[in-house]
C-alpha cells in the first residue's frame, strides 16, 4: 500500500500518532517536511514515526522532526540504528537519555564512526609507548588527555583518534601524532621562547598557530630523514585529506626542509607566515607553551 502523499493526509496520521491536542505541539510543519520526501523515503519516515510513537509520543515527535532532514545525507540503516538506540535507552534508563540521543543525531553518527574505526588510546597505548621508547632511547610518558600536545616529558593523545575513514589509517595517524610530539622534544621546538616570538603580533594566537605550522613542516622534514617509511605514510594521509597546497606555505616548507634548519628559522619566517592562513595539518595537534 502506497504511503500517503499529501501534507493533509500525513497531518491526519501524525495527529493520531503524536496526539498534538495533549502535547500542544503542532504537526503542520512536520507533515509538510515528510510530504516533500520521495515516495520510498516518505514511507520509511512514516513507518518509523509510527513505531517510535508507539513506544513514546515524545520520541515519535523527535523522529518526525529529524528524519526528513537526515534522509538527505544519511543512509536508512544508520537512521534506524539511531532510533533503535534511543528506544533501547528509554527502556533501559528512562526518557531523558533517549531524548538526549534524538536531539543530536550527528553526535550519534560521530560516535558510531569513532567506535567502528577509531584508534582507542587504551588499545594502542602499549604499542605507542614501545615505539616512542625506541625513538628516544628514554621513557617519555604517554598519557590520555584533552588534546594532542607535549610538555617535553609527557606526550598526550586524545581518547580516540578518528579523523580518517579506516581503522588502519587512524592507527597510522595516532602513530604520526606521537612521532610529531617526540620530534618537538628531539629537534628543539621548545628551544625558542614561543611566547616572546608571538607576543609582538596584533593577534598572538594567530601568530602561535603560524609558528606551530612552520615547526610542523620543519619536523616533517626531520622525520623524513630519520624515518622515511613513516614519512611516506604522512604524505599518503596528507593527500587523502584533499587539502589544496598553498604556494606560500610550500615555499616555507622548502626552506625548512634544509638539514641545517632549526627552530630559529621558523621564528625568522614567522612574520611572513603570519600573513597567510595556516594549513590544516592532520597530526599537528596543539602547542601549549605555558
């Protein structure tokens, strides 16, 4: 049986399922959004609104509100999983956790991606600690934190690294992040007074981002000389992000690739780099000079 096609027909169904006379929530706009969907998607949306409303009217209303937009950029299996997780949460923990899931469908997708393909700190920490010890010859600490950064003694990674599409690439990305933090300690990033170098600019935070990007380019060249296999992975992952090359930054990278380049060369280039938008380098992490 074909799904109702007009907003008026759909509105009558929504009035039965969502009981707007008691909830005092209008269904007019919901009906129009569902009616605008192609036939198959409209039937899918109505079926799940009905099923969700059977469990709870508020859940049904949230499904009706979000599903038409989600169908424009998300597959039906993912939407089903989102609704089922909310319904399970309602059965297990009550209505509020269910509504929290339904209010933010993008968070559900993000967490699902992280769970499926992310490099989880607890899973990779042992491997990374052994790797760093092999690089440095000393036991730099590796800890889970709120960002990717180092104070020179401890390397911090996020609980989950999930910027790439595959589990293998996210593991490689985490490995490169750890290597970049190690390289900051090995090749002298903190021999410069970063705060003083950036303080004279109108926007010191922008200046620090530019300095960090310059240092990342210099350290990439250092890593290429020391670890050519890992450097090939860096080039592959950088290409996978699809970011267009900026000619100015390409020029800065060529200067900093010289084997004699030091952190002082990054400081020297800072005024020129400040005028350019800093590139988005996936393993750059953060600098926290304080």
